[in-house]
């Protein structure tokens, strides 16, 4: 089976995932904008099993709908590499940029589209949600 590894910028923290992503999406929420320092986040979700190498620091954030997300970032370089949602430990969301793979499958959904910077153009056919559909 296809396996991919996403890495923080210093290489200390890595996550290895198996198979194709369940979904690839963009998130324009202000929390992701602040978390990444970018105009939006791009995340790919993968089913378990996944393997984590290195040490991660955790940050728990409660979403607008009350879901608890645990973000894992590298304590050395600060890359925000992946997160899980409480009660959904069978899947993980990984920062797409951390795969450093320009041929990675493109995003199909756009979350918190109401907070998208107005210069950002979505690929044709992208499904948009004003907020988090969960
Ligand atoms: Zn690092
Ligand atoms: Zn977000």
C-alpha cells in the first residue's frame, strides 16, 4: 500500500500515513490562519493506522461547534504538523505542505469559505462550506 511521510521543517517530528487521503480540504478559519501564519490551511485526512516519530507538543482548541481538536507541533521548529479530533481517533488530519509533494491530490472542499481572503481563487468544482460542516 502507498505510504507517505509528512515532516516538520527540522525533521524531528514526522507522521507516516497509509493509502489515499479520505479527504483533502482548505480551511480559511481565523484559527487556521493564525496557526499556520498563512492565508489558509490545507489539510488531508487519513484513516488509521498511522505512525508518529519524534516528540510533539500538544495544543487543544475547542471549535465553534464544541469539537475538541488536539494540534501537534514540533517543539524544536514549531511546525504545526497534524491534529486529531476528540472521539474520532481513527483518523488524523495532516498539513499537506508537510509532505513537500507538489503531486499530492488536490483539495476538493473549502471550509469556512466565509473567511476566505478575497484574492484566493478556488479550483473549479470545489465544494464550499460557509463554516465547519461537522
Ligand atoms: Zn521540527
Ligand atoms: Zn480552520
